[in-house]
């Protein structure tokens, strides 16, 4: 059965491997999709922005929460992007990390995403640039900082662009700073660091193959 307000979840997983589609009601901030079997459902959905999370695990009759199994893969994102009902898709994998710049440090959320994530989440650039498809293909060690992170790592007003920061002891060059969004339902939206998806897989989150999992997908429906 579907559950409505403030989120619509459909369908309820019929097996531990069934992905979960979560539709965010207006004003939507994110988009999503999952495996090829899910894309066929997109035509009938009444919103343009979706989040798709993995299905739930089941052990000895007890089912864990959504996202407790890794059924979403980076390869799925490429297949979903070919759907005529999908305008853009980005896999997302991330975690908390300590960011170090010189003598300054800050604990924040690091998300490895595709370049299309900027469009999906409507992020504007305050300075510098967002990373490109080439940065993603090359697994480049580049990072885009949210305003909260930038102001805490560079408190004296110096430009973060071109500066070296370390994420989990891996060096990254700052190429952009996001325009501020302020606080939302999930807290401070500016307290974030974005890096190319493949860079995150290879350098930070231990996944080196397109068959490895993503924590969720963001998808924009046409």
C-alpha cells in the first residue's frame, strides 16, 4: 500500500531487493530513480523530482528499514538515464568526514555525486565552478564546498578556490564554493562538500567497480 503525506512511498517492497521510491511533495528538493525495473513506473508519477533508495533487508522474519541492503549500483544510473521519462540522474554515496585546511578543520557531510547533481538539487555557484563529466571520468581529486564549510575552513576571508584540503587524509583541490541555501528540514544545507562520484568510489568510500552500490539515486522526470 502507498503512504501519503508528507512523502509518498510506492510500492511497499515485496522482497528484500525491491528498491524504494520516495516522492517528495512540494517544494521538492531532490530527484530519484533506481534499477531498470523501476523506470517503467516513472511515466505515471505526478512529480518531476524523486529519490530512490535501496530496498530493506530481512533476517529471521524481521525486516530492517529502507536502505539496509545495497541493491543500487552505479551501472543502473547509466541505464536509467536512457529512459525517455528521465531528464537527469545522479547516484549518490557519502558519509561524514573531517575536512582539514592548514590549521583549520571541520566535520561535515561529504557526498560523491555526478555533475548532474547540481541541476537536480538546484545548486548555484558563488565562486569557481562545479566539477565536470571529465573530472568524474578521471576520478579527479576536486571538491566543491558549501558556504558553512568554506567559512569555517577559511575564516580570514581568503579565497578557498585553488586551496588544498584533506578529506579522510586524501588531498583535494577546491574548485568551487556553492551559493548559500540556508537551513532546511535536514539542517544546514550549506554544511556539505561535493566531490565527483567516481572519485568518491575510488578514493574515499571503497568502491572501485561500477557494480558496487550507491546509497541512493536522485532523478528528474521529464
